């Protein structure tokens, strides 16, 4: 089976959140996400997904765009999710993204 190839586009807001981390952590997050974006992805809502990276210390929140081979990264946040349901996980992700971005980033789900 052939592995799909994706173009990863990091939004300015995701880059801002990523800059809060040291350069080794930033590199680990980007490399881990590029290699495992679908393997551990959790569907949040519609085309939005969350993928744990860097030994599950961080979560990358991303969206598939209209062109299914372009991945739009929306946020990178510390992983602290313990939800029993998809709805609770989605709400926890939204809350942490809101807190980490100081209210600047609102996810479209």
C-alpha cells in the first residue's frame, strides 16, 4: 500500500504557539507530526483532527483542506486530555487552544 504524501501548512497562529517551545522541542514536534500525522490522529469534528506528538507531550490540531493533500496546522498545545468521549475531547482541545493562544485562536468546530 502506498503512503499518501501531504503538504503541511503551518498557520501563523500555530507557529506562534510553537515558538513558545525551545528549538529542540519545536523540531521534534514538526518532525514527529510530519512522519505520523495520520497514524495516531483522532477525529475531532468534520475535517479537524488532533495528533499527539513528541512522546505524547504535545498535540497538533490540524484540518484537511479542500485539497485533500494539504494539511493546515491550526495549533500546537501541551497534551493534557483525558476525555471519555469524542465530544469531551473536542471541548478540552478547544479550551486548551483558547487558553494557550490567550483567546486569539478560535477553532472552526
